[in-house]
């Protein structure tokens, strides 16, 4: 495989200072802006030191707060979210708690949302990962 040198792309990494470690250590962008959209990598509740709360509601809030940091770094808020996919360990066990916390951040008109139950996440002890697509105003 050879990269095509000089090829232009409409792709800009969005990396808030608080998430620079993800970019440096894991070699991925918390989000990428392209063609008026912001495409997010999954956000877990893991803190900068790697810690994860044992409380599901706290984990959900921490994950949404990380999403917000990236949205605001790009000059956006949750109203710009058009699609959200959430990955859950223990989906049926925590869904009602998640919906309550989600509604602290997401309001009408609601984005499209898919919730998927899974068996494992990269962040140890994390039970949630949130991935979104947001649209910038035109």
C-alpha cells in the first residue's frame, strides 16, 4: 500500500485539549470534520487517568460530557447531533437509567438513535460507548 501524495481531502481532526492523549497514544481523532459534518469516534466514560466509575449513571454522564467537550471545541452543542449510536454492556439492565441521563443532554428534535448490546469495550470496566454524527450549520 502506498499513500497518494498530495491528494487533498476535506478532513480535519477535532481534538480538544482534554482528549489530546487519545490522539497521541491511540492514534485516532476524537472527531473528524468533513463536508459540514462532525463524525465522532466512540466516547466511553474513561477519565484521563483511565479510571471508570462503578456507577452506571455516572458513567453515562461522563461519556456525554466527553462528547460535549468535542462538540463545543468544534463550536457546536448537542442540538447539532443528527445521529447517535450507543454500545452497551448490560443494555437491558441499564437502558432506563441511560435514557434518563441521555435526556439531560439530548432534547427535541431528537436525533436518530440506535442502541446496541455488546460484550466488551476497549476501556476496562466501561459499560457505554457513544458515537455520534453532528451537522454544522450551513
